[in-house]
């Protein structure tokens, strides 16, 4: 994964994995050169300075969507 990310020049990634492996995946992404991460995992992640981290809770989005259903 890291080599493909570096070769493609990718700088933004989404973490959509179980919480038990989210930090491991995040570490791999950072090592590959990712500078911004959108985290869907239900865990707080640790990233070095210079890496932007944003959390998104998909359950809130689902609640908003179901509000408009009949």
C-alpha cells in the first residue's frame, strides 16, 4: 500500500477499518506520505505534527438520513 501511495503522490486518505487496526493503518498511511486523514473508526488516533486528522461518525450521518425517510 505504501509504495502505491508514494508512486501516485496521494496526500489524503480515509480510514474505514475496525478500531482494533485503525492506528496500525494510520501509521502506514503516514509513513507513506499521507498528510490528511478522514477517520471513520471509533477510536482516537495519534498522528505526528503536520498531519491533519478529522473525525467523522457515520452513525450521526445515518441518523440524519433516516430522519427524512417515511
